[in-house]
């Protein structure tokens, strides 16, 4: 009986301890809101990593993104989204589960594909080929601090 309990506890710890999330964020550290235009593609196969059901806002706390709470966005499934990122906040545009974002060319688990066509903020247009230039690795995933 004790060995079964130990095995069950070990399995629970193993399964629960392996799960993690990483995020792709557009961060607005400025004192005024910023406008972005986001174009998504419908993948031919698989599921896109950029999905409106994962979009959410995070506020800042002590000059950093506060991950303790977020405000999910209710957006329709569409190819184009115009969004206003409030001052001193971040917009989550993707959630990766059990993997870390390395580049727009990586092979994602579960058949997920990079489906961002473009992200425009001011004079800057981010595409798949320039994504890694703008979005830098962070402890929580990848982030672009708007200029």
C-alpha cells in the first residue's frame, strides 16, 4: 500500500512539475498608450501560436510586468486586429506551453506554427523574418519593448 502511494505521489510530482508556460509580449513602458496593428495568417496545417484567445493585458508593478494578474481580451477570430496598449502595460500575444520560444523558424510541439504575418507599431513593421531582431529572449519568454 505504501509503495503504491509513493508511486502515485512520484507520478503527480513528475507530471505537475514539468508543466510551464512562456509568453510572447509586446511591452509599452511609456507613459502614454501605443497603437499596434496585428496581421495573423490562417495556417495551412496545424494551429497558429498567435491566437486571439491567448491575448491579454498585464499592468506594470515596480517598473516590471506584473504576472500576478491579467485581463483577457475578447476578440473575434479575424486576420487583422487594431489594438491600443495602455501606458505602462504589456500585451500578451502568444502562450507557449511546455516549450521556450527560440525563433520564428523553430519547430513547435503539437503541430503549432508561426502565424504572425506582421505587427506594425508606428514606423516599424515586424515580420516573421525580422521577429527575432525585435523580440528578445527574457525569463518569461520573448518580448518587444516598443520604442
